[in-house]
């Protein structure tokens, strides 16, 4: 039971850290979320926003960073 509590605390801290990083990223990179591949549909009573290009960019950058970190700490 203690292990589950520790895992939940770590997950919560990781989510909070990710939220903090997103707040900082939007301030310094205002184009983030407004890339040409982001899909935005607006109607009279609804609005749909799907940041496809932004998600792909973040995924690629995250993969590169994690690979570098893993290679550094593997040795």
C-alpha cells in the first residue's frame, strides 16, 4: 500500500511539473499552439480546437530529450 501511495505522489508531482512547464512555454513561445497544422473549427454554438502540429512537435522534442538523458545515465 505504501508503494501505491508513493507512485501516486510521483504521478501528481509529474503532472504539476508538466503544467508549470506548459505555463512557462506559452509565455516564451507564443506561437506554440498556433502552428499551421493545428485544427480549429468554430461554429455558432461550438468551438473545437485540436493542436495536431503542436502535439507532434512536443512529442518529437520529448523523444529526443529522453533519448539523450537515457544515453547519458545508461553508462
